[in-house]
C-alpha cells in the first residue's frame, strides 16, 4: 500500500476542463482565456469524483494548489474564486471534498509573486499546516510549473495529461515521472487498495 498521506492536485486541466468560453466581443475561432470565472463555468472531469472518493476512503487527504492569475488581471476577486471552490466541493460532496485549496496569483507588470508556481510555497504551507513530511505527499499536475514546484518542495510528482496537450509527451517523459490519462488512473496505479468506483459524469452546470 502507498505510504502517501496526502495528494495535492493542480486544478485547471488536472481536475477540471480548460474553459473554451468565448467572452463578450469574441468570435468563433478566437483564442479563449481558459479561465474559470464563475461557478457555473466549472466542469470537473468524470474521473475526478470517484478518484477522490477512493483516496478519502483510504484516509488520504486531497488538496489543491492552483495559480489563478485571473485574480491578478482583475477578471475576478479572491472571493469569487473561493465561491468557485465552494461550488466544486458542493459537486464533490463530503466523501470526495478537497480538504483545502491553496491559492496564488501574480499581477501583470509586477514581479512574480513569491507564492506562485514554480515556487514550492503552497506545498510547503500545506505540509506545515498538516504536519506532513515530503515523503507523505504526492503532487499531481499537468504543467512544468507544477512539476518544478513539487521538485522544489521535495515531494514526488506525477503527470496528468491535460485536455489541450500543452506539454509534449517527450517533455513529460524526460522528467522521469509517471504519466496518467486522468486522476482515477493515477489512483488505481499508486493506491491499488483503494475502493473501486465507476466514474459518472460530473458537471458544474
């Protein structure tokens, strides 16, 4: 059985789909911002809820560390993102709820925030608050900044392929970390004694 006591997940493209919503003034084919700016825009991947239920059934705590530069850009407030996260936990329910969300953002034109990825600050904060050692924690994400944040914190890392394929397979393989199609595949491999739950569609709509 895995010795991990906690898994800390990136959020966007790891737990929820990257939004392809056209904003006011945009036309079909325009590049979208990719941000989740309201609770109704959040769409979790179907594999997420059963994976988190399985983790919690083993006593493994799920966390999120997410960089929300949409706050720094003035598109939403920190309170707005907190409402999105409350909605997310409402969808997941008690048996699959995220234990705590850690949040960072940078402001355009200003120096990178000290807590923002690839800084290990959010992971280190979580470990301190929950009295966890690096060996107790697994990080999962879809970007190089997720990977670098985990490495800097001294915790193990696994890749979850993102929905837009922004990191190449070769670049992921070069890190030597395991790669999974979704979080449930990761849980089944790393936590083989976790209860098996069939994925069902989960939507924030």
